[in-house]
């Protein structure tokens, strides 16, 4: 399994739109066969910062996800709402 | 519930020691009554980078954890192994 932590920040005044788009992305992504979990979080200290924590069966599941219409649509619609680049890192669980 | 993402980097040559200490911390922390989950991950792109993803029932559970001998012992022993400060952020799940 592969865990992804993807962090992003919303431009001033655009956080609500980002939360709505992310909610739709979460719903669609959880339905993918290769998805184990897909959750979206707000930073408790900064209302403009958000994080996705995603768990995938394998790299093929991630590749499939990245090509889905719901992910591509999110990237297209959410892109203008981001204050900076999405910070994405992949992890493997040690313990 | 409160999710914590805590990221750290090991000094050159100290990653194995850090992984061992973190494994002990994971085992002890999971036994706490206020802990929901406590996992430790290696960054797939950088063998010196690690991340804890922790879920706690509430802030009281986090306060209790921070005062436990196993957490305090980890901080004391792992401190010299870190290449920089621990980057800790608290999150609430939105979706």
C-alpha cells in the first residue's frame, strides 16, 4: 500500500469553493477499486490550509486515479483556487 | 477527533536508529486509551524523511500523550537524530 499526503493552501476568500470541490473528489475517489481510503482535512491552525491523506493499493491504482475525469476535473477547477503548488509526497508504512 | 501529521528528517547515518525509536513509540502510543491510530511512514522519495500520522479522540488525549514517559523518552532520545525541528500540524477531518 502507498500513502499520499497532499497539502494545499487556498487563496484568500476561496477556501469554501476548494472545500466543496475536494468533497466531490473524495466521494468519487473512494469509489475507485484501487482506493483504500481518501480523506480531506482542514489545518486546525490556519483556515486556508488543507491536506488530503490517501491510501492506495499500489502505484497502478495511483496512476489510474490521476487519469480519472474526477481527478483531472478537480485539478482544472481547483487550480485557480490554490495559493501555491500542491505539495504531494508518497509514503510507505513502517510501523 | 484530531489528526496530527508530524514530519521529521534524520541526520545522515541516523535513520535506522530513528526508525527503531519510532517503532517503540508507535507500540506504546497505540495502547493509550485516547489514541485512535498511530502510524509511522517513510517518505518514498527520500530515505531520511519520515512522517507520523496520528488520530486522537480529543485534545485531552493529545495532552495526555505528550506527558507520557514513552513520548518524553522518544523526544529525548530522538532529538539528537533529527536533522531539523519536528514539523507538527493538527487537522480536523472535513470529508
